[in-house]
């Protein structure tokens, strides 16, 4: 019958050949607003598919700086979210995972052009940046 569950497909991270950026936040206390922003994508299951939510949060205050919703995983909605976030301010470090949307040249070039240092998690997702007491004691 070839029945298959409807769910996001695995291995959405970047393929070979993308530049690997270092994780800049190991043992770095995040102690002020605007020091570190993190972005990630999650999926929202619907009865007939999925929507994808991309969000940027401030690592200290947990304030949602910008967000976008899309019915596809293309990079355009992530770049739109990034443009909105950078219009609101400029962090010192922008941390993401190594998903294809965040390793794409258009994303990285935009972040670096704003004078922001790029940090990428090796594993565990960008939200792990702010899961410790280093993030404002939260």
C-alpha cells in the first residue's frame, strides 16, 4: 500500500561544501540585550500539511525580534525575517544552526554586511544558546 506518514523530511541541514562557521558562544556569558541573537525554524503541523515558523530572539531578554511564517522551506521567508530583524537593531553575534537557510550565501552575506559576527551550532539547534544560566539567569 506504500502508506507514509506526513512529516518534515529528515536531513534539512546544509550539504557538503558550505562554509563551516565556528560556534562563538561556548562559555560566553550573555549578559545584555543586543549581545546575541539566535534564529531557528520550526514546523507547525496542520491537517493538510505544514507551515514553517522562523523566528529571531534576543539571547538575553528572550524578546522575539522578528518572525515569519511560510508554507515552504525556501530561504526567502528567512531572509525577509532577517531583514526585519536587522532593521530593528544589530547584535554583536548572530547564532543559528547549520540549516541550509542559514548557511546560504544570501543569509551569511547579509549578516556579515551588517557588521555582525556569524556563529553556528554544530548540533542541538540555535536555541541551546540560551538554555543555560549564562542567558540572563533564565
